C-alpha cells in the first residue's frame, strides 16, 4: 500500500515555476508515485485533495505555508523523497540583497535600485492581484505570470495601468521579450524590426523562432494574457501595446497573434490597423476569414508560419523557405505507411503548447473530413467525455488543468505528456502520432531526449510527426533536439503548420490505400 507524507514549511514562499521543477525532481526519486509542492491556499488544498495527496496537515496549513506532499511505495522511499525536497529548498535559501539591505518587498526594490520599470509576478492567484496592483501604483509595468486571478481584478488593474501609461501583461502571461530580454517561456532570438503583440504564449514562441530562423529579428514581443481580447477586458493591454509598438522607433512591422477576439475588440484592432503608418500582420488562430484585417490595410496570415513569413517580407528581410515537405524523407514515410498494421486508422495529436495544439486542430479540420475530438475543442470538434480515454482522431492539450493539477506543465517537465504519447503509440488502431517539442527559457532541459528514449523502447510504433519550436541559440539547441528525434525515426518538420499538413497527407494516403 502506498505511503503518503507531507512537509509543511511555515511562512515560506517560492514561485510557481520553481515549485513545479521541485515537484518534478522529487517525483523522479526511487519509489515516488506522485509529488506536489504548492502554497497552502484554499484552491491549492483542493488540488492536493483531487490528486490524492491531502492529509490533515495539508488541510490545516495556512495560506502563507509551503506544502510538499509525496506519495511513495515504501516508508523508506517516502522519507528519502521528503529529505530530497528539503535539500532542494536549502539550495535556494540564500537571501537576495542589494548592498547590505535585504529586499523583501516591491517597495524596497524600487527604493534600492534606480530605474526599475518592470515587475514579473509569479505568486498564487489569491495574492497576485494585490502584488500587481501594488506594482502599478509604484509606477511599474507588470508581467503577471500567475493565473487564477479573478476577471474583475484583471480589469481593474489594467484600467489603473492604462491611466498611468503602463502595461499589465497577463494574468497567465507565459511569454514576452522586452528589449531583447526573454521573460518566462521564451526563446533566444536576434533583435530586429518586427514587434509582436500576442494573447498566445506558444504562438508568440513559434513566430519569433521562425522569424529568427529565416533571418529576421524581434524588437519586442509583448504578451497580453489570453483573456485580454475578450469583451470583459476589452483588449486594454493589446491596444496599449499596439500603440507602443507604433510609437517605437525600433519597430517597423507589427505582428498580432491571438485567438479571434471579441467583436468589440476586433473592431478596435481593425481601426488601429487602418490608422497605423506601419505594416500590420495578423494571425487569428482558427480563423480563415480575413475581412477584419485586409480591407483595413493589414496583412493576414492563415497560420503562424504564414504570418511570420509575411512579417519578414514587410520588414524587407529576404528569406528563402523550402517547399513544403522538401526537407523530409518522403521515401521512408511511404515505407512506414505501407508497414502499418491493418488496424491502424486514427491519428492522435499530443501537445504541450496550447496554441500549437489549437492551430494544428484548425488546419487538420480544414483539410480532412474526419470526426475530431479534443479536451480543448474549437467549433466543429467534439469535446472528449473523458480526457483519459482516447477515441478516434483526437487532440490533447496536455497543459490544461485536468493534466497539470499538482503536476508540472509539460513544457517544464514533459513526463506526463510523454507517458500519454507512448500509451497512444501502443494502440494498434493509431496510425500517426502528431506532437510538439518546445525549447527555450523555462522549458525542460532535454524534451526531445526524453521522448526519444521512450520511443526507443517500443518494438513497433506508428508514424511519428513532430516540430521543434526553438533556435540554435537556445540552451537545448534546436538542431540537437531535431537530431535526437530523427534518430528514433521521427519525421521532424520545420514548423507546426508543416507537421499538421504532413499529417493530413499521410491520413489521405492511408485512406486511399485502404479504399
């Protein structure tokens, strides 16, 4: 029978990214079945309970307490895992200071360091709204990484910032690049004339790495948080960020990346495009209609890749992009197709990046007349009744709450994502696996290596198609990640779009052969 143990540290704080990494490291200890580290807020207590990690100590913890809960196979392994957690915490216990003065609050930082103008906030959503409001009142722009901030609080904070001429990027803003500095999940890309505003984390990452790969560069990439373009918020950050890029002498071309905004926000963006003296390129994920962009003088990209290429063109950056599938081993693909068992007839898309999952779903829905299922369905796609049970052709965004409660996001630790992918690959009815690999700051040190190792243990596998979102300058190195996947027979595409369209071609050929 499994053993459950907890470690409660009073009045202790660590940011959520560190805690997810700590959970991941502890979970890799011998005999550990599940580990989670979170603050003692009511919502987090519910997450511990949902994960089967709740104890009396957990339920009695205070909001300012740090809780580490572990389930292991034996008392001995449980004790070792909890000790490992303590060691990891001690490694970060050095107090940060400026001179002789210990910095504990935002006010002290602003007083101690001249010229501060940005606060990156990553605390539990229960506290994030207060810290964000405090930062705005101190004259700081805010990147609000935290989620679970109430909608009304987001609106109020953004209205405060707007009045002060400041930006609030977020809540749930995972990616930005400000003056060449990557924040949270972002990639190492060269500086250049293209400025980006995005309500899409991995969407921003995909366009920035493609722009970098084909010779362009980024002035700024400003994340807004996914709710900003909704009617309730009114696109406050998006519209303020667009104005900043219009006024920015470094920016020559503006690129907007988002899901289709609310009509009232869409109309404001259209008006901005019409009045803007700079070229504006737009990609609304899952939206084929360009009538709110091109009639107003903008340029519409029907995919993230097309939008990136348009931005390069408008910036005057010469680039040569290979023909579709020209870099792939099509002969090997044909061989694998013929070798598939007679039962193989479905594809499964297993993603860590939500925007990449959404784009692939849209492209495949456009090009294949097949029943599609997803835990994050777009219009015309059926919602999965049970996310843990696969049916027919499906897309899974493994970064959604149902997969990350008490566990790290798959970009931080892809273990859960890889396990599900391998489970799908063992299904004799699966012909194709489609997936992403996102590298860069904040991401796992070797996501391709983890997947490649898991694939190497399969005696027989379906066709596996992937794209790697990253650059050569990222610490994981794009080419190194590609090589690891290719060595296991994965067909690695140059972009998320190409990977989705290759899946379309394979499924069409499979249907033709089976007809």
